[in-house]
């Protein structure tokens, strides 16, 4: 049960991390430069945290470095295409594709390649979560480019779970969970530094309130992903990622209630469905 506890804790952290992200964007902007700066400093914070957690002991392997590089590149591209999607796409539909990609791709990877059992409860859970997520779609104008951005976000967000599963389940020599976070963050730092130097000829210095915001995000995101990696070494991907998706929906609704935000009947129905799915997935 401790591993289910780690997944639940991760979903809470992921639900709360958006506070830091949104406030940073309002203060610093949402263009490509801001995205690179955010990724750079967030990754630096994660590296520091993971070094302390690992006792400054980091295992190196070429396989882990390769997986970490793919993980980092997909994460940066995810940030880039998210910004592009925000400029032309329906935000609610973007969220749907992002959440479904993060659940469906790791789910099918686990079933197809890692002999994870496809049970009736897993199928019911996924159907319920898909339905709950689709209920969040709201009407709005869309650009034709939005379809491409939706597909990119679906694929790239799902890649995080796919790469994590491949790394944690590999029989090849690989680093531990904190080590993987360190290597992927290091690659992200290098890419962002090079990109910023080529595009803007300097590295922006983030300080004050903005530094606190990006640091808060780094802590929540880094620890949350660490918990998922640890749990993934034991729990099947076909259980973990549907549970994360449903859990984030539930936590987000609870946070909205606490903040006294206006919620519709569809929001409550979607949350109830997500809760039912999250209960079914453990059977």
C-alpha cells in the first residue's frame, strides 16, 4: 500500500504545482524565452533536491543518460507546443489531450510490452476516466493548427510515462529514481542554456518572487515525479497512470472548492466519475 500512497501523494503535488506555474507566467510571461527560463531554473532546483535525497551519490549508465536525454527533450518540446497551443487552441480541449496522452500511452505500453494484465476493472477505469476528461471540454473557437498541437501535446505528455516505464523496468544497468531525475534535469539545463545563448545571447537572472515561484514548482514537480518513479518499479503502468489522471482531476476539483471557484454540474459529475475510476483501478 505504500506505493499507492506515493502515487496519491504525487497527484496532490501535481495538482498544487500549477499555482507556482500560473503565477510565474503572469509575472514573467508565456513566450518561448520565459518557457526556457522556467525550465532552466526549475531543473536546477530539482538537481539540488535530488542530490540531497541521494546523499550526493549518483549512478551513471549510458542507458540512463540516453533515456534521460529523450525524457528531457520531450519535456522541453511539451512546453514549447503547449505555448503554441495556448495561442490558437481551445484550452479545455488542450487539457483533455494532455491528460489522455499521459494516461493512455503508458497504459498500452504496459499491457502490450510488459505483460501487464488487461483486466475488466482496468478497462472500465480507463473508459470512465476518458468520459470524465471529455466532460471538461468547453466550447470555443479553434484554429486549424490546433489539431497538430493537440496531437503533439498528446504524444509528448504520454512520452514522460512511457520513458519512465522503460527505464524503471529495464534489465540493463541503470541509475536509481533520484539519479534519473538528476540526469534528465542536467540535460534540460544544458539544452536551455544553449538555446538561450543562441537565441538571446545571455542567461536571464531570475530573482525575488519569481525565483521563489520557480523553486516551489521545482520542489513539487521534482518530488512528485520521484514518487512516481519509485512506485513504477513495483506498480504496473496500466494501474499507476490512470490513477494519477483520475487523482489529479479529483484534487483539482477539491482545490477549486477551497478557493471558492465557480463549478458546474458537469465538473462535479466528472469528478465523481474520476473518483469511481480511481477506486476500481486498484482491484
